[in-house]
């Protein structure tokens, strides 16, 4: 069963569904940005970009898939509404070698999706990728802009809607042969000017050799360029979180420092004014990496916790104690959940005021929902993918079901 798509991009019902939820329908669903890898010529994996929409209908979880043949990868998908425009889905796409990367805004129409290109660029390296983005009012004018991280020439940019239509792009930084993996926004020093945090590093290495990295900051409203926030030496981070986890009214920066060969992953905390060579280790996991950190009040006690989804050892719950600068309590939510990215989201799909946890266990080709009840997290599989192709889920985001139908 399929409907015709606009600009050559179709929308089709997925064939593999799993899980039953509560009766009726939920007001919100999930959107997954996925890379699907099928075997190409000579056995080399051929990537395809997918958006998978998950919604609950009549107590059953239903999946729909949208593909963009012009982008071999969607690194992220998020909701975005330009001033005066309609709410849509913004995708961050990567290119084939030598081609341009693109930010695209998709609007649901009766016969498919209509596409608007927000920003398209070839950065001049081996390949170009729009890797991560966050929305915030970066210049203090009352409207949100996009802070964007890219590969492989280290471009960090702000994308702002123009009053007459279209979008203006301002580069904050550029560094040759550099991957910027992650963007976070927040206000650590409490001055009201939103800060942009980014994680540049040397190009990806998977052979265990050192990959030096750091965390840097920009403050567009104040005209402040790159400032070193965390010097990670011969290690690097592909995941950071800016959030007020300890409830003191001010944001903190948490950095997932990937393990050196034979070592452990560290989650370090940085406050405003922390020396870049400092940072307090609040948790250590015996895992090479963790590429998703999320924070919410999952157990309903009025205090926020952090969830860290590590590559090999599962999904972990981290609780700050009376002294949030001291090591936190670490407990295991699910040891049978794995994935290279291990995409994770805290969301309230049923709009009851309590956060649920959603995790993509790509090694199992499943998306799972965790709800805290009677002193523990209860797991439910809401999506199971069939077929022989391998997948990588880049992110999950909450979307209203009105965008899915």
C-alpha cells in the first residue's frame, strides 16, 4: 500500500509492525531518522535514508516510511516551523562523495510530502554532511535559529529565516579535515545569552588509535567566536548534553568522553568557568562509547535523572546525589539493548505529564518503550523491523500525529 510522493519521494506503509500499547490512540508519535544498508556491488553496503513514523492506532503501533533518494543518509530529523510558516519536518542530509549536503523542510500534503531546501552546500572535502542541529533564539530577537554542525570541513553555522523569505547562513567556524559531531545549546553562565556548544574532532577512527577532540563554545548574540570549554587531549566526544539536571536553576554541560584503548567511558560535568582541562567525572561505564545522553524525571519524584545509552553494555540510569559534583549513582535499566548510535529519547507521547523513555536497539532492529512503574522500568517493544538489511538509527523525536496523516 503506497501513496504517490512529491519530488520523487514516496510514502509507504512498513510491512513489519510490533507491539501493542494502551487502547485507543496517542496524541503524539515518534519520528526516526534511519540509515538502511543493503548489499551493493561487490558486497559493499549501500546506504539509503529513511524517515520512519511510528504512531499508535487502535492500540497497535503502526509504521510508515518516507525515503529521499537524493540523500544517502539522514543524520537527524526534527520539528521546525519558520516564522509565519507551517510546522514541518527538517532533515539533515549527507551527500554522496563530492556532492552537496542539505537541510530540507518537508510538509505533509494530501498526496505525499512537499520539499523545501533550506540550505545546500558542498564544503569542499571528501564528502559533505549536515551532522547535527539545535533550535534556539541565538540572537535574542524572539525567533529561533538553527545552529548546525557539519562534516568534514568543520563548519559550524547559524541558519536564520530571512524576513523576505528564504534563509540566511552565517558561518561561525570552519576547520579543515574536522568532524563536528554534536551541537547543544543552553546558558551555563545565566546571562540570558544562549551559548552554542560543539564537539570538533579529527576524522573518525575505528581502529583504536587516538582521535583527539574537544568541546568549544560560541555566543552569537554577543559576537563571541570559538572558546575552548573542554580539552579532551587524545580522546574525543561525539555526545554532549546541556541541561539543568541537578535542579539548581542553571544549565550544566555533560560530556561523554569516549574510552581510550583498553579504558572506560567517562561522563564529565562542566559548569560555567570550569577549567578546560578539568571537568568532574560523575559516572564511568565499562564501554567504549555512549552517543546518547537524555535527562528527564522518569520516576515521578520531582527530580531529574540522566539516561546514558552505551554501545555494548546497555541503557543506564544516572542519579545525582546531594552533592551533584560528586560521583552519581549508576544503575542498569536494560543490559539487552545495543547499538552503535543507540538513539534514545525522553518524551511524553501520551501527554499525561510523565516522561517515558524510547530507545532504538539497532542490534535487535527494535524500538522499545520504557515506563517507570512499581520501582522499575517496564519494557515494551513498539516496533520490530524485518528483512536482512542492517540499520542505524540516528535520532528519535516526538511529533504530533497530525504530521503523520
